[in-house]
C-alpha cells in the first residue's frame, strides 16, 4: 500500500496528458480536474495501477459537460417520466442545436424589427390543430393550468368533479396547484359519479370556469359516470379541458385517450396538454382555444414567468412539422418484429457466452397516458446481476427486474440501437 502511495502521480502531471488537456478545452478545466481527482483517489485505494491513471481518467470523462447521461430505455415504459419522457426526434434534435446560438426567436430578419416570440412554433401548432382559433405555449402542462386558473379564477371558483382531483406524480396534486393560484375549488359530484346537474347547481356569480381533468394515470370501472365537455358548454361559463397527454387528434390505437381537436370541436373554450408525453416533443404546456381567452392568457404578467425557451420552441416546431416521433414509432412497433429483434440480440449475446434468452413481454404507454393499454412486446431476459453494471455503463441501460431476471424490453429501444445494446451488455458482463 505504501509503495502505491509513493507511486501515485501528481494531479498536474496527469492533467498534462494530451487527451486530458484537449478535454479541458471542450468540457471545462474544473470538470476534468474533478475526474482526475476521483481517478487518483481510486489509484490510492489500489483499484487502478498508478501508471494507468491518465488512461483511466480519460475513460472516465463524461461525453458532455452536463451531468445528464444517455440512457437506453429498456423498461418497456415508452413515456417514462424519470427517464425524461419523450425522446426527441432527429429533426427536433437538429433544430435544438441550430437554435442554440443567437437566433431570430423574437426578431424579424426581413425588416429588422422585434417580432412575436416563437411565432413559427405557435404557427406550427395552430396548423396542426385548425380547430383552435389561437394557441400559446408555456413551460409544461402544470404551468398551463396555473396560468388559466390565475387568469380566469383568482379569487373565484373553479368547478371540478370529485372524480377528477388527480395526483399527477411525485406528490404533486392538481387541486393543490389550482388553489396555489388563489382560486378556490368548488368540488361537485362524487368520486365515481358526477352529473350535469351537479355542475349546474354549483355555478354562480363567483364561478371562474369549469375544469375537466383527464384521469390520465388511473381508470375507474363499474358504477361510474362523468359529464363530457360537450354537455358542459351550455352552462354559460368557460370550460377548460386538461387532456394531459397531448394527443392532437384521435388515435385508434389508444381508444380511451382524449385529444385536443375533439375537445375543441365539442366546444371547450381552452384545452391544455403536455408537449413531452404522447405528442413526443419537448417539455411544454400547450394551450389551445378561443382567440379572446388565449390573448388574455398571453398578456397576463404570469405568462412572462412561464415563458418557454428558444430550445423548446425549436424542438416543438420540429416535432409538430417533422417526421413521426420516436414515441410514435415505439407505440406502433410490430410485436413480431420486436420478437425477431429480441431473438437476434439474445443470439448475439449467447454467442459471446452471456446467458440470454428472448421472451414475450408487456410494455406500457406510461407518462400518465392510456393506463389501461398494454402493448405486446418482446424482451431479452438476462441474469439479474447485470442490472447494476448496465445502469452504470455508457450508455446506461435501464431494464425491468422480474422474477430474479433482468428484462430488457425492446419496445422503447430504437431499432437501430440493438448493436449498442449488445455492446453495452457485453461491457457490463
Ligand atoms: C401529465 C399531466 C399533467 C402535468 O403535465 P406536465 O406537463 O407534467 O406539467 C397535468 N394533467 C394531466 C391530466 C396530466 O396527465
């Protein structure tokens, strides 16, 4: 041990390595210094031979200066909130990179004047949903709800069914979000049944609006009834519908899932949705509705605090006008093709001595969308001991533990990533 300590190189000597000097120029000196310090601690602990310090530090360098690591999502949950929800399409990634420098987000290059912020992204959203008179984009769907509650109901009442008081996740609850704006909730009906009369009886001079919230992450069956938006629009107050997942129009593959266009056609004055669930784009809150209401939302002081970044606007526009998204591809993947892929991956691994077998699996939409839909899928079943090394590899691979096996479900793994998946498993084993 003492012998190793004496042979530990000095930090500056390691930092003088050409590869680490180049990395300091791109990743930043502080970050490279931290990696070298960690590596030297491992040398002192006897985990790495002193003469390999520079090689080990180079191997430990992150790909980017941010701590976020790339993950291959083999969980079988397509929209996984903990894994960043929707992966952006190639078109959206390119748009983000192109917008990352100076860009004309709020400037008209033709006449050199100030222009409405993000106008091309808003125009793309309007074109995708012609049923809306106008639209506005904020940071996420929670921000959209906070904005509309503030504008229409601060100091007034939001009429909402007791069956739609939803906890979104991570302890956040829509009722708490709404009342945080200064609005009061007027709960109507019961957990399982709410009627039109329940709403009508609650409406009065203090009503700000009626809110419908899609129970996106659970289902109710049995003695249940709810009132659709189309029957609420005759009550003489604005009706706002939170559809959650961001489907713009009906998807036959997701029958229970509400969509923006249908809610608007039914007469909703405003529909709110997330950008990074089934729409397959960046985190954003989409607000579509009547011109009058959207103008009021846009002009409220709070709108400035909820305003979206140029990178989001770029990714949203490319998602709306570009090719099908990775989320759409994952949802549409053919189960037979998934099984062929799982068999090929398992065969490649078996050929290298890894104990792997293709199995049938069930995937989910996730992200608070279509909770009742299960998607037939295929997985590669591996020894459970590989879970930790795979999570800590590069790229990280996150699967699902099931009966002492690690399942790598292929539904949310892009078809062109199978080779990387095989390489990651071999590196982990
Ligand atoms: C996901 C969800 C939200 C929250 O949306 P974020 O974009 O995560 O803020 C709100 N309402 C419903 C119905 C949802 O499904």
